[in-house]
C-alpha cells in the first residue's frame, strides 16, 4: 500500500489556473493555514515563521501593488505576459504572505553564539518547511496554490499597506484558490541521478 502522505504530495502542484470557487469558509482556511505553520518544525524550536493571510480586497490589493512595482521596471512592450500572470494570481481566492522574524533570529544568535552563522540558514529552512506544510494542507482541502517571490521588490509596500513590523522579512507569496485547470504531467529525473543508497 502506498504511503498516504506521498500520495498527497503527488497531488500538490503549482497551480496557476486559480479561481474563487472555494467551499471552505475564510475561518476554516485561516485555521488550517495557522495550524500548518504552528506545527512546522524550526531549529531550536525557534518558531521564526510568520504569516499574513489576505482575503477579498486585501488579496486584490497585493497584486495591484505587485503590478504597480513591475510596471516601473518592465518595458511596456513586454508587459502583456507579466500582466496575464498577475491576473492569474488575482483570480485566486486569497494570498498568504510568509515572513521570518529577524529579531528572533538575532536573539538566538546572541544566545547560541557558537551557531550564530547558522541561524539565518535555519530560518530559510524554516520558511521553506512552513510554505510546504501550508501547501500540503491546501492540497488536502483540494485547493490549488503556487509559490511566488516578488520580494524584495514589494517589501516596503507590503509593510506600509498592512502595518507589518520592520523585523518581519518577507520570504514568499502564495496565491491560492480553486483549481480551474489540471496541470500538465510532471517530469522527474531518474532516481539514479538523485540518490545514492548504501546497505
């Protein structure tokens, strides 16, 4: 019998055809996201991960901000493809912003100076684990998502718009919603190219 967690991982894909046809309430989704992050492991149980969940007009506002920033750097003649991509995110139900608390990282660096250089690395691992945990939880709810990285381009806009503390460092954005189109088959490298096993 196949491992049920692996089966769920196979369902988790980058979904760009998002919609708002979501059965779950905002409260249910909020709880799911918060619990997924809460139970994600962090080095020294430092719990550095933070998140902001944007529903409704806040979700739309984020992608308006991203578009505004990108229009300032992407040539107008090349913007149609960028706009199409942003519209696909805006078409989703909500967006999660992932952050890492830099003050907590510094506290642990000061407390455990022997590992000071490692804590920023472990923080990056923590945010990756938190993002994957949330993504898997959304997949379990039969919702689609993708992971975007418009930071640091939008960092100050996000902080100003939603009153984000200066010590929260934006690491990723995850638009999510109903799955409006099935993604193409995913290709994988041969196991021999990726793994070594010694018995």
